[in-house]
C-alpha cells in the first residue's frame, strides 16, 4: 500500500469507487442557522451515511485497493468508534476478516454498531492511542495489515470526496469548517479545495481538552498532549505525520472549543434543524459561533461529520 501524500487524481478515483456503494450526502441551508451566524450557512450531512459518520468513505476506498492475499489474511485497526465503523462496514462489503482494538470504556452505541457489522473487538487501554499501539504491535507480529486511522493515503482520498461534493454544489464558498481528530477529513478537505478553489479557507476545529493536533499544526512539528475530552472523534493524544504535513501546507486556521461549547452546539442542531450530532460533528458550529464576526456575511459550510453519540452522553447534555 502506498504511503505518499494523496493527490487530487486519487480523490477522483476514490469517488468512482465509493459511488458504487454510497450515496452523495445532502448539503442543506437553514434560515435558522443563517440568522444565528449572520452568514450564508450550509451543513454537509455526513451523518446521513449508513454508519452515521463520514469515515466510511475512506474505509471503502482503502479496502477496495487491498490485494486478494491481504484481504484473506484480514486486517487490524484501532478506533474510538467512527473509524471502526468505517473499516467494519468496508470489510463486510469485501468479506475481509477484521479485528478492532478499542479503549476499554468506549461508546457503547458505537461498540454495538461495530459488532453488528461482524468485526471482532478487543478492548485495550484507557485511551485511543494505547489501543492503537497495541493493535499495531500485534498486527506486525502476526503479519496482518494494520490500518492506521489517519496516516493512510487511501483513507484521506476517500474522505476527501465529501469536499468534492461540497464544492461542486457550492463552488464559491468562503469557508469550510471541519473537525480534526486524526486529521484525515481536514487534510482531504485541504487537498480538494486547493485543486478546485484555492480561495476557500479551511478551518480546523479540535477540543481544548485534547489539543495535540492543534499544537502539532501550530508548532509545525508532531506534538503529544493531554487527552481529556468527551468528544471521541477529537480524542487523539498526538498529531499524525501524513495528515499534519498537508495541514501545515494548506489549513487556513485552527480553533479550539470547550466541552460546553460543543454541548451547546449539539443542542442548537437538535432545536434548529432536528438533527442528532456527536461532539465532533458539532464542533464546527461551536467554532463558527466563536468566530461569528469573522464569518459575518460570508458563505460557510459546516461539516457535520457524525451523529454516533451515546444515549448516556446525550442525556447528560440534555440536562
């Protein structure tokens, strides 16, 4: 499997593959959000995909490129949930055995969804990066393909297809605001906008309580930091090389948001557009509210990356 930076040609190829298995997701405007942000706002509904999250695009693209021998051996990966769902969905499509390593206290909504897709789950460690290191070590020992959640060109090219859909429908955007955990979605977004309309500013968003990707971007070197956020999709303890190198070149800005700001954004989405959102999917709206003056009068897309929030977490937020 190649490891160099993906190209726009790779994204176009990914779309031709993914379109056989997934529909395009809606890009909707909502007068309520326009008034709230005093801007022309569009929401990219990646929560409407079969796994309720954007990453399934990358999973299908990557597994489709594996050799017959690799597929027979199976794959290992690690995830807090949405990446697991992505790879599990793709492995089921292509009949590939899959073992997923997840942190011990993973979101049960995501765990049950992964199990329903036929993957074997191994619980290990307190946080994602401990599960990832364990999975990578055992995959090497067993000679099985390990799928990294971010440093995978085919994953990046696959998830980049949502930006292609955005810019085809709304080519004259001013801003795209996108979550950053491992960075596959944001880096793919940057690659596409650079090829289609370099004038679009891509803004990344991460949790204040898990700022490793932000600090890696800001310092232009890979940085490790605390990981204390409830936002599973943003819960990385270290920046990842491949995605960070793309972000260093093309990301316009990076915003940190609090747990309270993400919770408020979840409630706004529920109230205004009747869509369920997890913290990572809500963080672009949280960031937009934080930089409202900068966005005033502009065309803005918020990437709603997923809705896989647990019932327990949602109850806490609703209280």
